[in-house]
C-alpha cells in the first residue's frame, strides 16, 4: 500500500521507521509522520485492492488470508542502490 505522503530523507541521511502490527491492522510512521494504515482483512481477493483496482499479484493468496504471526523479513536494494539497517528493535505487543 502506497504512503499518503513521502517523508523519505535525502540520500546519506538515516530514516526512522516505526511499524505497528496489531491483528490484521498495520500502521507505518516514517520520520515522525504517520504515512499509511492498512487493514489486511479488506484485501480478500488476490491481485486486487479493496476498491477493485488491480495490483501486481506477487502473493499466492490475498492479504486477508495471510498469517499474523511468523518470520519478519527486510526488503531493500532497489536497482543498484545499497541499503543499510541499524538499531532494529522488535517487541511483542
């Protein structure tokens, strides 16, 4: 889900991101600004947004059917740009 606005800092500056997942609800705060929320329960059809528009279908099932517990993965390195992580903290709610 795309953010409501871009809060990404310039290259060379660290971004601070807080992601809160509670049940099927996800909130993302980037650099102190709430940028997006998602209720996974609304994504009931593979490859479609709740409004019916299509999205790239990279999951084998809709988000509403995904587990809410499990492994955490980090995604990055778009194109040739390197990506770095620091001070990662994970806590159970």
